């Protein structure tokens, strides 16, 4: 709507009064009913906006989290139905949220400022002309509201008795923008997605009342209750039980507790508006009559409104549940930004998590605009030396945490910082939209140039802080960076990989000179990698699953002979470990592909289908409904891992779903944007069937296969405007155009090559 009047509204509200939730009000009049009416609004904090008492829109946790030091987004809402001829009012209730609420490891508040404020402007069109009927300014007022406290980590306290009390009104403070760009939203807002009823309501061994919603979700609890004035209901949230009670230790300092005080005996429906929780279980105290009925309490699932794009299916119960868990963890950690976890005192935009998970996210959901918005913040936060914060938006470390800031906050950690190249490249491969490369190229180049400066003539990344293969299963619980793979190997490998991704991006944009320069740099770094880490025969100095997976998948070995030897060593390592996973955040997305590339698909299947500790299906066997942060976040005896970082909703290890889509089902893009589609299923015992669907811009692409006797039956759908490449085992590759295609081919002898997995 480029013809709307200029946005002239101010941020108005309370400049101080930390932690309170004021209600800001503006009044205006309309002489005639407009043909159109548009509200543009945003908040310093999290806000709910009403016109004439009615909530505008279905967005929640508005405006989400951006790098507030640089920018904040506004939403645009059609509000014609909310307006009336004559007197009108706008009210905005504003909680601290990400702007001034508690964030990060050090219990910091007011990181971006102290205000809770709204910016709102209503423009109307009557006939051909637009005009502004109200814009927030110093004439507005504020009052105290019924929400007594609200913090993202700690929960919300609401006193319904205050709704009916008269409240003194005060002049607002006009809050300066201080150079912050106020701009239209790029990505989707957060919305309520669905509700879940209780699966059971029970008493714990200590007698506490707990509601089990059956799945680990992200959102909050909605109640319908009738009681007496002053009755207080308390709802505390947890992902798991330990010894039959709420397992709250993994929350660290997050209270994750909502409180509501009732006003009278009328039925009252309430849910929080200014917080969210990661939970399966809710402990309820103070319920009138002792216990809610099943229809009086429900869980509300919220996440950024990304549209589902990809599906995987199989009759194998364990893999089906694993994939469902990956989907659930994606939803739960796509709350305004891509986060690491949704429950404890963290919930940050960790760069490494989305760097490794990006391909899976782009298959499962239409994540392009969601990630594009986050990449804008990543680029805004990039420093002069090319480095980026480890989590974006950045939370500066407080005074007294200089050691953290020096060694951790200002480093160039591999994979985490390589989000600058990995995420834009992933979006391009999935969408074919070169615009994301054009926007990101300066950031990509600054990152790679910064690595070259750090590495110097040796081209080795062997100094400075590194995360390494984070949460490798051999790492001690409280030292997750101390894995089996040398950090310098990881860092040097990804230096080469980022340089190559940058070269490919430049080539896609037609910049031949830049592409040539960074291709040559990638080649030189690859040579340095081999000199430092690879023997002449192809063995690595570092005998670890991740080390070999990196060398193979990032094409860092000199020739077929080295690749063959490295492949043999990787298979030996996997078999020697009893087909148990030996990788962390970095190696996990690579290990099954590396095995597949060297012809060890049977071993890849056995690794995937193991249910021993550590493995993907171990968590499934323990009843997990989301992906865990650690391979053993819950120990076999049902106790919680003693490590300080123990989330039960962390999508990084769910990156394996990308291999499930491409190799088990056999569906992948063969060219950016799915213009060409690769159909290449690799069935192995004990799976009898699998399939996948991806909703491309041209229509659905899908494949389903089934083992029928000694044959493999394949059915594929190619959408209009695309070409399919069929690579079925044992037969020559073929191409087909749009339509439905069916093949029946002899089942490859390799199908029965794998031993049954327990």
C-alpha cells in the first residue's frame, strides 16, 4: 500500500516503571464510514491492541523479536469493521517482552531500553484519497491494567478484579526512536495454531495436581473457570516428569509460571498474552473445587505462521514418530526467530542451530521469509571484522562477564558464524530466488574475508574459541565443546566450505570475477586442510565420525583413492561403535550422507534405526515427542541428564530428516527451486515403504515406494513446468516430464544386505 500517508506516529507509553504492563489510550473521531481503514502498529515490548474494545487481528507476541538496536517491524491491519462513525478509541496493553524484559543467561533486563510503548496510526480512504485520522502522540494517556507482571521466561500474573476498577490516567511519555528503523514486517507473525485437550489429569506422588497434554508443545494454557473473587489459580509448566513430579531443573532460572486472580463467580476464560512456555505438563494449584474438568483447560499451540510444505511417510513406527518429532521441534522453535529452545532462560537465535537445520526447515515449512527476516538482523549485527554474534538478535554480555565476551562473544566460531553463508545458500537451493543471494552477498563476503584475515598465510583456523562438534556424545555433560573432533579441523573445513558457497552465490548472480576469486580461495584452503589433517593415504589425523563425515561431504579430499580410504575408515568407526551415533551438532547432518556416498547405505540405515544410547530412536523409545538437545537428555532410568543444558525441544539433531526425505523417500531438488527434481529412493531392510511430498511453487512433487515381493513399486508425481530425474537402483537413469509416473523394478540385491535391527 504505497499510497498510504507517511507514518508520522510516535512511540508513546511509559518510559520507566520496569516490569509493569500499562494500557495506553488514544481517542479520535470519524465523520463518515470509510471505504477502507488501515492500522499500522508496533510496540516497544509485546502488545495487544484494541479498537473500541475489540482486539485487532489474530497475531500474538507482537511485534516479535528483531535487532531492536537497529530495526523494529510494524504490522498492517484492515480495521474498517472496528471503526464507527463518531467517537473511537485505541487501547494498547504493553508488556516488557524482548525489548525490556528479562533475556539471556545473566538475568539481564532493559537490554534495549526501559520503555513500554506503542506506535499506532490509522489511515482511512473515503473515495480516492487517504487521510490519517489518528497517530499516537503526546496527547495519549496511560493507566495501570489488570496484568500485574509479565516476563517471557517467568510467566504472567493477571488480576481480573482490576478490570472493573477505575484507574487514574496519566500523560504518556513520547519515546525517541534513536535511529531505529521502523519498517514493514518481512516474515510471518506468530499466531495460535491449534489447541490440545488434556490426555490425563492426575496427582503426583507428592499430591500435586498435574495436567498432561500428551505432547511437548510451545504456547500456553487456556482455562475456563468459575470461582470467588480473590481465588488465585497458579499454572506451572514443565517438559518432563522426574520421579513422578514436574522436572523443572532444566528450566534453570525460568519460573514458567502463570497466575490469575479471579474477580467474581461468573465463568471466566483466560489465557496469557505476554509470555510463552515449552511444556507438556502443567501443574495446577488453587483450582476452585480442587480439579478442573477436561473441558475447562486446554493447551494453546503457537508458532510463527509458516505454512507446511513437506511431508514424509512410512509404516515404520519409529521413523514416523521421529519425523513427527522433528516437525514439532521446528514449530516450537520458530517463534518470531529461529531459537535453540523454547522453555528455559535462553530461547535465543543461535546461529549454529539454524545453520545445520536449515535444509530440513526449508523442506518442512515455507520458511524463506521467516529466515530472510532473521538474516536481515544477522547482517545488521555483523561487525567490522566480518564476525557475527553467536545468537541473533544479540544480547550484549553485561559488565563483569568480560571473559565470556572476549572468548565467546567476539569469536569467529565455525558453523555458527558460517550461518552467514549456509542459510542464504539453503534458501536459494530451496526456492531458486537469487534475491536472497543478492541481499546476503556482502555479509557472506565479509565473513569469508574475515576468516582469511584470521587464518593468515597458513589458511588454517587453529586459534580462537570454537564450539567444535558441539554436544558430541563423548563430550562431558558440562563441557559440550570437548568432543572427539578437533575444533581446528571443523573450523578449517568450514572456511573452505563457506568460500565455495560464496563463489557459487556469486556465480548464480553472474559475478564471474568474484566466483573465480573465492573458488581459488576454497581450493587453497582445501589444500591447507589436507596438509594439516589428511594423510597421503586418505586417513585423517583425527579418527572421529564427524571428522570423516566433514572431509567426505565437504569434498576436501584430493582424489578417489583418498575418498575410498576415508570412506572405509568412517564405516569402520561406525561399526566399531555398534552403529551408535558419534556426532554432535556439526556431524549429525553429514554422517548418513557420508555413509551413503561411499556405498554404505546399509550402515546408514543401521545407524538411523538403532535405539541404543546414543541414537535418534533412543529418545523415541523413551516417549519423546520432540527432538532433544542431548542424545541422552533423559537417562535410561528416567532421570534427567545432569548437564546444565538439557532441553527436550531442540531441533539440531533433527537435521537427519533431510536425509530421510532425500534418501529414504528419495525426493530432492536437482536444481534450485525444484525446477528439476531428483527421485532416488534407496530402500533397505527392514523398511517396506516410504514416501514424501513437497509443495513446490509449481505444484506438489511426490514419491511413494513399496516393496512388493521381490520388486520395488514406485509412484511419482511431477508438477507442471518441472522435469524429473529418476535414479532407481539397478536400472538406467531416465527423465520424465510433468504427470504421474509409475515404475516396477527388480528389488536391488542390496535391500536385504542389512542385518535386522533390534
